[in-house]
């Protein structure tokens, strides 16, 4: 198990260095933590290898915590949420819909660990505040059962406590960490990704748990990269695993020595293939701009456009659920007894924030893939990393062509 809030010793995604054209100016960390006060923590659980034994592993999962005002503050924030497609879960949202207020951390984990994480957040809040009475924690999920022993229930209250207590500002670990450990994104290894944009005096930050999308739908800087990268594909790395627990249509990772180059690589799995369009994405938006809950919802809704720019379609089997908050108007969001004044940006001045929510979401999803390394999980199932050398080659060719067009 690994707990971390910062990105020390971890691969830092840098799409621009690979020639990817991205719009807008990121903050110093290019992460959701560029919004002052926001802290992120992860607990990553990687244990075992080989054939799945439910309850024993292999385990490839975890928990991610986003604290709007940090661990040392219990103040509420104005908030809103939106569901593009509801084949997923995010608890606590009915009260946010009615009150416009978020009163605790946002947690992300795997589909079958939502309950234990929710209960752990209540225990964590109770232990820290002697006046604590009640909570409706926000816990979201995506499904990691292709790589992880999801029915083994390996996430515990202690893992949740570690993620919350380890939350920090600054650089954010991305890729196969925390709740994103066992996730796939457009056929490549995915997980946690983050990005930010500066908008005058304000900042918009995004964090995603990316587990959605088909390979052929993937777009990077508008380029149909997924169509250009049919390989490497997900594959089985362990030939000792019986066909009865392997999915059909998935090849072996390596051709055995002595077999001809055109030898059939299909592993001969007998289970049904992973359904087309299965998978989900959670998007968390933070800003320090003084916005009302209705305005926050407008920004949260626009993150769907950033998702679409990468090729997200909101397929039937996808749980695409988004939440956002503003750290401004601290007194107004927290006061329970007095009439309190507040500030708001006029609706006519929202366009810069709207555009930034789109662009930061696009980059956060890309960063989830760029930060993630190839990972092997249950039954030898292996999900490849996005090949940066091939991406650099593609973007170089595209940028050269666009440069010629712009000069004409």
C-alpha cells in the first residue's frame, strides 16, 4: 500500500513537451490544487499477482480525497453537481442540489467500495470535531473490476483515513494512484488526472478519475489519435491462467518464441468480452471565483465539452458524474445563523471561466493517461500505457501540416 498527496518520485505528465497543442495558461502546479486551499490525498493499494482469488487479490485499487478548504478547516463551500449519464454513483448530491452547499471532502474510489468510504468519512469527521452531529458525505466511483479484485472489498476505513490525513496542496500524484489505480481510459491505462487554468485573478482547477471511452474515439488536440494507435492493446501476460477466467477477444501480450510473425495471438478466453462503451468518469471542478451555486453548475455542466473534445461519448454503460465548488464567499457558505453578504461575478463575465473549465478538463483527462504506466492485474490482464513516442511522432506530423496551412 502507498499513501501520498504529492507527486514525489512519480511521473509528471507534460503533454506540451510531446507537441500537444492545449489552450489556456495553467497554474504553477497545473492541478486542482492551484485553487488556494484545495488539498488532495491518495491511498494506493497494489498487492499480489496471477489468477484472481476473490478476497485475496490481486488488488489494484485505492481511494482519492479532495478537500475544498484543506484538512484543518471544516468550512462549507458553495457547490453544484451534474450527471451526464447516471450509470454510476455519487452520494450526497441530493442535498447539494437543494442547498447549494458542500459540507465536507469529496472522495473517489471503486464501485464496490463506496459504502465503506462513506462511513469512514463520517467517522473521520466525528473524531476531529466534538460538536459533530451528522453528515451526508460525497463519495463517487468508477469500476476497476478488469484489473482489481473488486468483489474482495479491499478498501477499508483505514485506507480512507490515510487518504484524508495525507491530503496536501502543491503537486498532485496522477495516473494509477488512489481511486484511479485500476482504471482504463480510451483503451489505455488511465486513472487520476488534473489540470488548471488561470483566468485573470481567478483559477479553475479540474481533477478527474478517468475510466471511460473507446480507443477509436480518442482525440488529442483534435487529432483522431485513437484511430492511429490500434496498438498496443490490452492483453494477457500470463499463459498459465486458464481460458475459463480470460475474456474473449483479448490477445496474448507476447508471441511465443518459434511461432511465425503472423501467428494467431488471440488468447482464447471463454468469458464474454468487456462491453463496448463500458466505463465511467468522475470530474471535480474547483475555483476561487465568487460564484453562486447556479453559476457553478453552469461551469460543471460545461466540463462535458472538455470530455467530448477527448472523445467521451457518455455511452449507455458509462457513469459520467461531475461536481464543482467555489472557495470564495467563505462566510456566506459557512454561516448558519446570520444574514451574510456575498459577492458574485455577473453572468455576462463568465465566458472566460466557462472556456477554462472545458480546456482544463480536456487536459486533465489526457494527463491521467500520460501519467499512468502499463499495469497488469487480475488473471494477467494488462492495460498498456499511452505510447508517448508514437504520440510525439503523430503530433509532430500534424503540427508540421498545420504550420504550413497557417502560413498560406
